[in-house]
C-alpha cells in the first residue's frame, strides 16, 4: 500500500503493532495508526475504545442473570489488557452478586474456533451459565453457548447477537467510524499529531447492543443505570482498595488504576479462577 502511495496505514490487529512500528521507522512520511496498542512515535499513534468501563457494565448484567453464580470467560492470551477486562467484568458482577465466580480458559490463539468451542463446552460442563470472551471473533463462543442453552455476552461487534437469538444478554461493539474519519481528515489537511486516543460510549466510539428477549426489564434498568453512573463519573471501576486472588492489595484505597498500568496488569481480582500469567 505504501508503494502505491498510501499516506496513512491503519493497523487493526493486536499483533500488527510492532511490524507497523518497524515500517513507521522506515517510512517517516507515512502516518501509522494502530488499534489497541501502546507504542507511540513521531508518525505512529494509537487509538482504541475504553473497554474496562463497558466490561464492568456487562459484568453487572452477567451477575444479575446467572443462576449458578459461575461465569465463563474464553480468552486468547494472558495479556495485561485481557486481564484488565476480566477483572472489570468480575468487579461489575460482584457489585450486584458477591457470590459470583469467573472461570477463565485461554485458547492461546486469537482465531482458533475449534479451541474456542472446546473451551466454551468445557466451561459449560463446569456449571457456567453465562459466557463471554476476548478473542478476535465472538461468533464461536456465542453460537456454542446458544446451542447449549447458555446465556452469552458479546464483544467486538454489535452483529454478534445474530448468533444468539434466544440466549443473548447484551454486548459491546466498537463504533469507530467517525473517529477514523476524523483521524484520516487530519492526515489529509496535514494537521495530524501523534495522540494516544481512548474514547468510550459517551464519545461514540463504543455502543451497547440491545438486550436479548429473555432479559427482565429490572435487569435492563439496572445495567442502564450503571451505564449512566459510569458516564457521570460516579462509578470509577478500578478505585481502590482492589484485592487480588492472593489477598494482596493491588490498588490502594483512594488510588485509581490508570490506563498505562492497565496494559501491564498481571493479576486477577478475588473471585477469578485461572492464572493471569
């Protein structure tokens, strides 16, 4: 694309970051934007949504819908941001249901549908009755859960609910079109600057999917109230004290876990079963 004259490259997968950064060094006149990373440079920047807040909201939904108090989470790798998502999800669930346990299974691949299906079935066999995931495509986990009569919560795409016509709770999708249009316009008019951009539901970068047909109105109302409270700043997800699996204080009382620290989280909160490393 650069050889054909592209002045901007948008790298949209987690493992694209360092190949793109290498190219940015080789082509200083080309602008690079990477989705969901952390590296920055003179012609290299990062953009993404603000998933921890949305994961907390979805955790509230899961905590209210579960009957077994066992939530399943299929994850690709034990990475800092993935751990942060799992922690936010669990804290949200625990805020309405202190007895909740989140069981984590890794596939060690972003798009291995066979392993994702196996992991989902394994978790359901352990009594999990709400499934979610952090892999590139949510379709396998959702469709497998649907086939077993188990509720699911989606991530990445609003279209994910197509795979769960009956047992869908809700989900979060990225709606970054306007953001990417704006970033591209700054390249075209030569006002682009390397900014570390994170934006959430209130900014139009993420959207909550509609609730499924079997989600009671009182659950919907409670989740939407949490959404409003997060947007108003009355709920801050990682405000201390936060306690890890081993009983250690990982965020002290009065402190808040910031974005730069979230990317390097190597611990799970109490109530998560699985290894964060």
